[in-house]
C-alpha cells in the first residue's frame, strides 16, 4: 500500500464507518477493519481521531464535488448541477458522512470548522460555476446552494424524481446568465 493510496483507502473507510454508524462508531479498529489493515496504520497516518475526521471531511467534499459536475471548467446553464439528482444514489456514503458530521457539529463545537468548510466549499463551487456563466449574484448563489443541498439530503432519505426542481434551477441560471 503506497502512502497516498493507503491514506485514501483509510479516508474512504472512515467515510463508510461514519456513514453507517455515526461518529460514535468511529474507532481506529473500525476504520482498519473496513480498510483491511492494522489499526496501528490508521494511527500512523493520522495521529489523532480529530485529524482523521478533518481529512475525511476534506476528502468527502472533494469527492462529492468531483462526482457532481461542479468542478468542470465549461458548463452551460443546461448542464449546471448535472448529476446532482443521482449524487446521493452514487455516493450515498460520502453524502451521509458529510451530513453526519454537520449534525454532530451542532452538538460538538470543535467540529464547527468542518461544517463551515463544508458550506464554504460547496457555495464557492456554485459561485465559480455561476461566474463562468457570467452570473455574479450572491443571493442566487445562496438560493441555488440551499436548493441543491436540500435535493441531495432528500435523495438520501426519501429518493424521488427531482427533475422538475433541477430543471427550474437551470432555468433560473439561464435567465441570470441572459441565455
């Protein structure tokens, strides 16, 4: 196991453990068992549980943005938010992990910076995509972020067709872009 692939495997395992049982289920042993390595390797790579959680959140945010189309360079309004409707289906563990941490940050103030990181990363990605389309509207960015976040959460809990909502978001983006 190379250092980079080993860390990534441990981060994936952390996501799976927390998504399945919440933060209370997160132990070095649980992560090691999920990754198929010794628990000492988890401690070696991350040192503390807090460091493991922080890096897993960064990993989850990046993977989620990558798997949506929010990191692509050239989108049209019709492509905006492509894949968001199936993100919870394709990456349920990653999405569940993030929501678990967000809820836990409400109870544990030391996790609040991870919640802030989560919201900032997604809002910034949406803002960048809108800017690429010629839209500079902070209120619209907030509205779209809240709508997309709600869609993903809803799809995790009670999946259903969200095509009408995504279509309406795209219409708002097209109108703001003057398309």
